[in-house]
C-alpha cells in the first residue's frame, strides 16, 4: 500500500493499518521517523486535534502537533479511525507513544479539546504526561451550562491565563462577583486541567 511504501523509503517511519474483514481500511497511523527527533527539540506541549470526515464512508482524522522554538507547528503524527471512541484514541496514542520517544514522560503536557473518550484514553496510554484543556474547549464546556457574554469570557480567560496563584485568585474573585453561577460551575473542574497557574508542569 501507499502507507507501506512511505514506511519503506523513510527510515524509522511508523506505519500501522487495521482493516475490516472486506479488506477496507478501519484505522491507519503515520508518523515520519524524522519527527521523533524533531519532537525532542520542540516545546513539551503536544496538541491533539480531531476532524470528522464528511465524505462516505465517514470516519475521523486524528492529529498530534507541537511547536518548535520558533513557534512553527510541526505535525508529529496523523491517524484515521472509523469514529471517535475511547478505543480509537487508545490505538492512536499507543502508536504515537511508540513512534515518539519522550511523549509519555514527566514534563510533557497533552493539550486537547476532546471529551471523556480522549481523557480516559490519555490517562491509560500516556499516564506520565499531564493533560490540559485548551481555552476554546473550556469556554465550550461553560456555555453548555451557563450563558456567557464577551466580558465574562474575558474574565474566564484571565483566570485560565494567570501565571501565578495571586493573579489566579484575583481573577476568580472577579469572576465570582460578576457571575456566581459561572464561578461555581468552573470550580467543579480541577484547575490543573485548565489554569496555567495550577499546571503541574511549565507550558
């Protein structure tokens, strides 16, 4: 197959394919060998993305990217799966961990905008890495439970981006004064998942 050919001509490239009984592709994974070395020189924040395919037979594209010292995005791995499930994420992350030395390690943050399927899969397959919600996902979660205007989103941003405990507490106090329901809803989520000031590792 084309993927097998890529693996042949590119040293240390990781290629994995699962097929259905009728020989059509169920899942596929690709990470070029050179990217494993590239990740060693990137910021230790791996960003996870997912995009649904609208064409038949459907499925989802999974991606893992990082930024180099100049702020350029580098695609570390790309995958295809039949749909988004805990199983499909575990398969993707298992292959990513094998292809990218240092991904499952203390000091690495895995940033994402996914739900419980990814959260559980990441905990199982990358237990040494730290999970973090991206800000857009945090806003989306809050909007599912409370109504937000632009000012309240900016207050939420101030709490999420605060660099130290004092600034974080000040931002949360302002949020409580302005929107008590939002404050209570946000307080139910572990700040280690969304607040920079509480992140266990620098990012």
